[in-house]
């Protein structure tokens, strides 16, 4: 309900005894919460449930034995998405509501879902995900660039085991003893950059990822071009 943006407008005790009281007297207010309550802003639902339990137990319709914490409650919920939906279809939707993100084979979709899942993990406690024992494959065709191995080989030989961006030696050696570096296109192929040595550089994995993901990647890119004679600044083609 919180994820759908529902708002708790009113909370009432609805036991058969309480239903004989006027509406005002049935209303209860959990301590520490103000109604209307945006459920998405509730940090801890166990705590809210306990607060509701406490105030329900203190309600004046308590049985002879004392506070009854299991009274029937009526919740009045406001939800903008309800327009055009029947009460039944809302009930069905809530019963089947699964807030976890589905696995996907689409890398862009995957990173969007990771972001949403991280926000959800930050905002509420949940058991660790079960993950997938059997990992399905997709046969979807993806477009790949056909790259020239001569360009990759030339750039790696030129770098001779040192990152062309930070100057450090490759962080580890491959099984064949070669220092591990990656070849990056200074103007990415996806932006129309050419697959030629003037647009290719050998970097350590950290620098490579930074060149793709650092918010200052354009500055890093310009520094790299300025520091290596071979590199030229190719414009992006859209
Ligand atoms: Zn580096
Ligand atoms: Zn790259």
C-alpha cells in the first residue's frame, strides 16, 4: 500500500460493540502518528502496527477482562490510483502485490530495476532476496559492434602494461602473465566514435569504469586526450 502511494485517512475500531457508538467515538489515533498518514513515509510498519495495537487496546469498548488488542478495525484509505477500479479488483491487486523486481535480460532495464530495488531496501526492512538457483537465458538478439582486433592489439602493445589514464601498472596479471588492461573508445562507439587507434586507449579497469560512469567523465576524457598525443577529440554523432 505504501508503494502505491496510499494514504491512511481514518482509523476506527469496528467491533460489533463499537459499531453502536457514533463514528467520532470509534475513531482511534495511534500515538506518534498524524492522520492523514502517507504510508510511503512510514519508516517501520511493525512499529505502526504496535502503536495501533496499543491505542486499540485502550479504546473504551474494551471487554471486561481489560484491553482487547485484536479488535476489528476499519481503515479509510485514500488512493489516487483507485479511480475506475472496483473494490474487488483493488483487493485482488493488493493480495497479489509483489514489490520485488523481476529478473531481466535487458541491461538497461536491469540497472533501472537495481536502482528501484536499492531505494526499496533503504526505506524498509526486508528479508534478503532468494535469487535464482536456475538462471534462465534469453535468446533475444542484441546488437554488438564488430571491432578490429588489430586496433586492440596495437593499443595494448603501445601501453606496455601501464594504464594510459592514471599511469599505474595493470592491477593484476592474466593467466598468461600479461598485465590486465582494457581498451576503451574515448568517443564511445555508441556515440558514433570510430574504431581507430586515435580513438582507442588502454586503461586499468578502475579508470575504464570511471571514464564511463564518473559524473566528471567529460573532464577525465579531455584530460586523457590532452595527455596522449595519439588521441583525437572526435565529436559525438547523434
Ligand atoms: Zn588507470
Ligand atoms: Zn569503454
